[in-house]
């Protein structure tokens, strides 16, 4: 990198730009660092002069940085220090870019990686862009590759390797004359990376399963032979849990707020404010999370890459569907939320009831879910009947040991006794679930309805019951309760309820359970019911979800061509 004469005086136009980082002042925290306008301008000029957008309405147009993006690039490449060896190097060695979805992070990160590869005055660069998932890694490589190919000078200097697995190639852009490369990898890549890293950009830090990849890349920058290594963390808010993302965010907040004096860390944090005027903000209040002023604080690219109409629509969805509110807060306002949330809107549940005629459904084909609860509490059996319009009719049978029902009543909770009196909850004798009674009744149910198969917990608490069901001629399908098995039917169940397409007939036990369901979400926002954290028993809902999971993979009936085309007359 060309050297420049250090100066403490910063022109007013640059000072204004540098201070656009929310809550952080790079000037007053500079200590021994100095700002070189020409180096900042070179980096800013690279984007519109050498990079072009590769998709959408902006395809082929120069990459014009927005002011908030200019502030990041100017701070990152304009600030310099003199290191212990007397070399002029970049001030910042770590950066956190923390902002919601749809801010144009992928093109920005790709452009930053290309600028370092082509413009840093360092040979033999080992540069990595690490995405959280293979799909995102593919998007990043597509951007890097597309931007490079659109600029003749970049294309002439570099060579693209597209990821030939048989040849051991990664997706890379290589400047062979300088022995430098920019390689795009995913966090789940099996190979180790970062032997002597110059640049590491870790995209989607919140989906990193652990800290291993971050630590590998950070420790690979220890060599004194690398005069100005740089690591950039890019992420949306994580759930409220121990994670490398939250650890990095918490540290960045300390730097931003002056609690930690680290002039080598650049905290770029865009989020809805936790408080205003000294008062904590309640983000369950629609007046707050639907306020466009709050949107603007969290979304620096509002009205550019983020549609105001889209945020209005999503905030309305969060208002109408409480279970979606944590997702809206985390992904669009960058508010760290619990990965647990109350789920179903009971007004929508009631509106979806419809009229279910159990007798009219006899003989019809259906799919079943069997949730075998603890040996002293609820067991639920659910049948789902798909309708031609995409809706479902649903029937439940629920059992509880009679002693359990009495014990709850003695503690003042008469819900079970009420359900029993109304005929909505069946009992088995004693204080433990009598699977023989349940087997007899499921056999009788099977005589009336065309049960294709029964999804049941593959870690059966009632293993003998399931074996007996198989002996009785039922097809019992083992079902897992992890995200892989539960995410899709849970999401579909929610969609059906919200659209009024899950006709449950107002079953009182199912309604009672639906009001208790808490869902837990993973880093990819997949969700599933969480029995341990739900307020009370949710077995009827779980049985319906796993039965729905079997419905979703059922073979579709073939339609005769004559039903759609009609007869041809020759």
C-alpha cells in the first residue's frame, strides 16, 4: 500500500463521513492512528469505477456506495498507524458489520474482498470469505465472479476456479502472478483453512454452529509476516443464547460505548434502539415496532434495497400473528430475541374451526399422528383428512390416566375433569397410561377410517403399543422430533391455521393445548414445538403436526389428461 504523510487534521467533509458509524466516533478514539484521505478515496472510487451490479434492476450499473457504506469503507481503509516495525498499516484489524436482512451485505462484502485482493500492496495473499452455509457461499462466489468478469482489467489480472471437487479446487479468484487468492468457503466445509490469512470475512456469523471456524481464521493471522491482516464479521442479530455471534456483538457494543478501549476494532451496529431518553423500549408494543422512525434506525438501506412497503407488510403480519413477531424483530429490526415464542393466534385458531362431521369422514383416506406422552399424562391420536381445496379436516382422540385427572383437580385445575365430562377426553384406568386400552380403541378407529399410516415418536415411550399396532396391520412410521423432521410441518400447520384451512371443529382439548404451545427456533429460523417450555400439555397439537408431516409427503393423485384437456374429435 502506498505510504502517505500522516496528519492529525481531518478535513470537515471527511470528519462528517467518518462519524456516520452509529454511536461510534472513530476520530476521538483514534489514539496513535491518523487518517489519510487519499487512501480512503482510492477505496471509495474502486466500487463505482471497477465494480458493477450483477442482478436485478441495477444489473450492469456501477456499484454506487450509499453514505453509510462509504463511512465503513472510508474508516476501514483511510485510517493508518505505524506498527512496531515502522510500517504504515491499517488501523483496524477487526470489523463487525451488524445489520438486518436486505441491506445489500452480499454485494458489499464481495466488493470489499475484491478490493483487498486487487489493491492491497501485499503479495501472496490468502483471503477467505466464509459463509454460514453452502448456499450462501455460492451466492457470494457468484457475486465475486460476476463483478470480476464485468470489469476487463480485473478479469485480465485474475483467474477463476469454479470449484472442481474432484480436482480439490475451491471456488476461488486467483492472481497467479502475485500468488494471491480470494477463496469462498462455507462453514461446513470439511477442509481446514487459514494457514496464513490476510483477509477473512465471516458472513452470517449468527449461523455459525460454534466458534471453531472463527478461532481457526483468527489464529491464522498471528504471523508477523502479515503486516495488516483484517477480519470482518457480517451478521444479523442472533437469538438470545451463548454464541460466537453474541460474544462478538457484546464486545463490539463495549467498544462502541467506550467501555473497552480498543482502537483496532470497528463496531458498525445498526439496530432498533434498546432505549430512548433513558427509558427501555417495549418491542411487543405495535406502536414501537411499527414506527417507521425505528425502521430507519435499524435499516441503513431503507428505501434503497429495503422496501418501506415490505416492512409495513411484515410489521402488519407480526401484529396479526404474534408468533411471527420475534422473527420480524430479529431479522428486520436487529433485536436479539429468545428462540422461544408464543405461537398461535387463538382468534385465528377459533376462526379456522369449521364444521367437522366425524360420521361423514368414515371410510375416507387419512393420515395419523400418535404422540405418546409421559406414562402418567396425555396421549393424543390425530387423523388428518386432506380436502381437494388444500384444507384439512381433523379428528382427535385424547387419553389420560384417570388418577392423573383427579390429582390435577385436587390441585385446583379441573381442566381434565371438564374435558372428560364433555366427552372430549378419554380415560384409562389407574395412574399410568394403559396402552392396551388405547390399542383397542385405535383398532376400532381403524375400522371406521382409511388410515394410510401412523407417524409416532421413533424413541417410543410406548414401544410395545407401536409394535402391537404393526401386528394389527397398521403402517407405523418412526418420526423424529428434531428440526429436520418438525420444521416443515410446523410451518405448514401455522399457515393452515392462519388461512382458516385447518378445520378442527372446535375440539376443546386441542384448543386448550394450542393456547400453550411455545415454539423454539434454530439459527436458520426453523421452528418446532417445545414441550419442555410450553405452559402445559401440547400433545394434541404435536400429534396433528406429525400427522401433517406424513400428509405432506403423500403421493399426489394422478389426473387423467381427459380431465384437463377434454376429448379430441378426429
